[in-house]
């Protein structure tokens, strides 16, 4: 949720920068009005849009998927699974009602904002009751005694009794344009945004820019009918009072008068300047690239009636892409939305094929299957997997090693499964298998010791949080090219920091030559209540 809010704020900031740099000085007032109304809505929608074709991928043929590291404060719970790195568990303490506190603050802020909005409505009604009503068709004119106020709200114009006849004529025409253009609806739209997003300062900036734009629009139409001279006199004749209400159209807003006069003196923008609106195209495309590479799941959740369509198989060397990628995403979406169902992942005896299917939780766990919980952002789902074949990596993103020709002399990195001599952790000795076991235990202990478990409280984490890391042990034994993916950026940073502190190792060898070896390392961060 916090990530979603940050995206909204970031996108609104980008849209406002484009407006200030390219559009605000143009006289295309209707176009600018549409821009200021549509872009805040887009900022709420764009985080949910993704394009499957735009995704950041890592070549599967050069990636070793190691067994999951389940981090915990006690190192005695780690076990060895074959020759791969074992599961290491990190147990954190669940923060007390962190999400509840955030939601409470947000709701309280909305209630206060709604109360302030109600106060402003009441203030307008009191002014209406105080003045003298004159009905002209659908238009209501309220004359306020002993006042030189001038503003409108929907079909009602408020005029101070102290205004001169010339001023009243210009103001009436000006405020009538506000009413015909429906400007009060625009301002109420931003009032709603201010209530819901009371914490977002950009919403207030949006509203102020819309208020100024509405004055430009009305000014331009008035001077086209009455000329500029008398209108300037109305604006500059004296300092007028106004009501401090954010969603009314105020004729005499002192802070805006100078800008309005400058815009009145500006020549009409030429049609070529409309091309500036095309700046939105690369901006929105860039945002879509970001959301497509960041979001893992924006698919419509399937219904129970078609769960058979969620079954699929992956052969050894086959990438998860195209229709199977879409099926896998739908599979995950269904399991997240339906906790009464679990996924079954079966690995054949040869380790050459993975089968995915969905079953009711009431069917129970098949014999020989392990129960795994996978996190997708703030949500999770359960999978039963048979782990009888060590070639099958227990992660939600299964990567099979492709058959490929390796040329160490050409600088190729070597897959872990076919390397002659594996990289060696300091102080690990013995046979190749013994060194694998020693390295597995050593990396597990290193991650356990180094990981900052207090992040659970700092970030407000709950349940199971899954982290995925990949790295390479290069020809010199150094850990390089560390990549991380986690539900929160701080977890990615912490994982990278811990892996960067791994000591220099003896590099792997192929045909007697040192080579780089790639690993991928899943980590599970369990938060205990």
C-alpha cells in the first residue's frame, strides 16, 4: 500500500513538472483544464497497468537456483539439502498493529478533512442566509450588505453591496462564465482528492493551478466581449475582500491578480504549440515500463469454475514465457484470492518436468510433499511440492538449466551442475561434495549472522516475506553482480549488503581453468507474532 501511495505521488509530481515546464504559459485553457483533471486520475490507475512484453529477465541458462535460505536468529535450525545451499530462517518480531496505526491515522485525517469541508459549506450557507436573494432564471444573485466580496459557487453569485455598477457588470459576466463552464465541479473534484489524500501536498498544488486556470479562462472570455481597459480597472481599482474558501471562484484573489493581468497581455498561442501535449506520450510510456517491470500480478483472478485451465507443465530447458507465463500468473492470482485452494507442484523422477495444478485445501497434503508459502508483495499463497528430485529448485520462479556448450577459454560462466570443481568457502576442505556441503552451511550461517532482523519492526513486516538474490563468484573468487528482489526496497538493500560481506573464495574450475559460477539464492524472512 505504501509503495502504491509513493507511486501516486511520484507520477503526480512528474505530471506537474511537465505542466509547469511546457503548458502553463499557453492559452489553450480547455486543453490545460483536461490535463489537470485527467493526470491525477491517471496517477491512481497507472500503478495497476502492466505490459507483459516489457519485463526485466535474467538468462536462465546461466543461473543456478540454490535451495531456499530461511533466515532465523537461531543458526541451529539450518539443514543441508543435497549439495545445494540450505534453508536459513530469519525470525523477526511482528510490530504491534503497525498497519492498524497507519490506517487509523489516515481515517482520522480524512474525518478532519471532511469536517473542514463541511465547515466551508456551512460558511457559504451562512453568507447566503445573510444576503438578499435575487433570482434571474436559474441564476441566483446574493447581495451581501456592507461588503465588497465577489465570488460564485455553482449557480449562485455572491456580490458585495459596496461594489460599483461597472465592477458589478464585469464581475457578473466573469462569474457567469465560471457557472456556464462548470468550474465549481472541478474544484469539488479536488476537494474530494484533498479529503482522501489529505497527506499529499501535490493535490493542493493541483487545485491551486486549476483555480488560476479557471480565472484565465473567464478573464479571456470577458475581455473578448468588453475590452481590456475597464476590466483592468476592475482588477486594480482597490483591494477587495474575499472569502477564504478553497473551492469557490473568487473574482478578487489578490495573489492571482498579477498573474491574470500578465496572461491577459499574452498573445494567443499558435496551433503548433499544441504539439507540446505530446510530451505526455514518452512520459506515460516510461511509467508503463516501470510498472510492467515492477508489478508481478495485475491479472484478473479466475473463477473456481475454470481452475483446470490453471494447470500446465514445464519441460527441462523451457523458459516460463508466453501463454505459460500468463497461466502461471493466473495460477498465482487465483491462489492469492482463494485461500481455500492450494497449488500442487510435481517433479518427475528424472527431474526433467514440472507439473503445476490447483486443488482444494480439503484434499490434504499428498504423501512426500512439502508445504511452502510464497509471498507476492503483501499477499501470499500455499503450494505443496514433492522435493524428491534435488534438481528442482523450491522457488516460485523455477529456472531449469539449459543444455549449452561451455568454453572457459572464452570467459563463459559455468553452471553449478556441470562444473568440475565448485568454488570453495574459506576453511572448507575435503572432496568436492564435502566442500559443497561446507559452503552451503557457511553461506547459511553468514546470512543468518549478518541480516538485520530489526527491519521487521522498522518496515512493519508481517507473515512470510520472500527475498530472491542472485550473484556470481568470479574467476578471482569475489562475489560480484549481486541482484535482489524483495517485497520492500529496504529488504533488497539489506540482502545485497549481507552478500557483499561474503569473504573472497577459491574460484571454481573447469578443465583446470578458473571460471565464474552463477548462483540464485531464495531467502525467506518469517515474522513471528
